[in-house]
């Protein structure tokens, strides 16, 4: 489950969409988000209470927590999970109260272990602003810092892939996907996922 409470994040460059509801079109955005997950939140996301202990080596006197030896040889981990109908509260620097979004979709989740025991989490968030004012405020905050809370949501992607027989041992498609995400310092990096 993806539950994040009042966590600082960095918003990337948005993609503009039109969502159709009946005969009406509504403005929506795909917003790249980057934040750091503490070990407990990472374990909840992975549904494994010991995941972070396997990912990181323990701290020793004079040395910080480091990424486990085997994980140093791989790049970011791409989750197949997608969360739909999540509730998102996004506090922008120009606002005194957070903007609340219902039925958001969280997808393209990437995890990168960091020195010190936290994990950088990058994902795409599909949101539909409620008013023209919210649209303008959100557009003004591309590539800027914000504070995000995420709760609820239904796990969709992994379950559908398993039902269709797409995730079984070595039967996966060997196609390659390259995704560009903004890093916390504003630079962009490519992440390759071979499936």
C-alpha cells in the first residue's frame, strides 16, 4: 500500500491531458514526483516488513547505512504496481492549504536506494484539478518543491498482469523501456527497465 504523510517532494515537468467523462472534457495532468521514503514506508509499499533490511547493510561505528552489496550492481527498481483511486493532498509553496485530489492514479513507480537507508521514489501521478485556479497554481509549480500526502487506492497493475499470465518466471516479454525522471537536484537521468 502506498501511504505517504506530509512528505517533501519535487514535482517535474507535467504532461497535459483531456479526460473524457460522458460528453465533457476535463483538464488533467501527469505529474512526475520524486521523494524519499523512510524504511517503514518502503516496507509497506513492498508489502514486506523486512524489505529494507535486505536492501541495506547495517550501519557500523563510523560508517552510515549503505546499500547492500548485490543492489550496488543494479539500477533503480521498477515496480509493476499501479494504484488507482488514491487520494492526494498537495501543498504548493504559494498555498496556505493543500489541494485535494480524488481518484488519482499512481504509476511508473521507480525505487533507488540511497546512502543512509532511505529510498528515492519517483512516480507519475495522474491528477484532475477541480477549478481553473487549481490548474493555474499547479502549472506554476512545475519543477518545484511541494509537500505531498497520499492515501487509499487500489492495487491494479500487478493483479491484472498475473491474471493475464504476463508475470510468470521467464515468460516475460524482453522489451526495453527507458524512462526519464528529474532527480532531486533538478537534473534528469534515464532509467532502463528490461522486461
